[in-house]
C-alpha cells in the first residue's frame, strides 16, 4: 500500500460511514506512516451541517446552525498489512 492508496481508503471509509450525516467537502488534511505499528494515519477533514436544536435560544441561532457547516477532522488508521481500517476517531488540534 502506498500513500495514495491509504488516502483513497480513508476518504471512501469516511464517506461511507458518515453518509447519513450530511457531510461534504471531504479532503485530505494530513497523512503519515507509522513504521512501529505498520499503520497509515490519515486525517480527513469534512464539512458537516447540524440540524436545528430545539434548545437554541432563538430562531436566528437555529437558522445559522442549519445553514453554516462546521469543519471537522477525523483520524483514520489503516493497517498496511491488509488495508483495513483499524481505528476512526476525532482529530484534535487542527484549525
């Protein structure tokens, strides 16, 4: 597996796993190979729209939340050996 294949696996995984979550603009943010674990660590960013929350203080805030996406990041860890995703978690510290 090379870096392009790792990125492709990560993007497809995120798109498939989060298909019902209204995400868009899926893009590569970072990628590295960890020789100790033989895993690829791929950070994928995407935009996500959140549904209005009945707890919002007013209708304007609900409208803003529903129409402005938030950029989120996930770290996808892929096994070099069998090209399967072994971990999917929130990536902190990118902004």
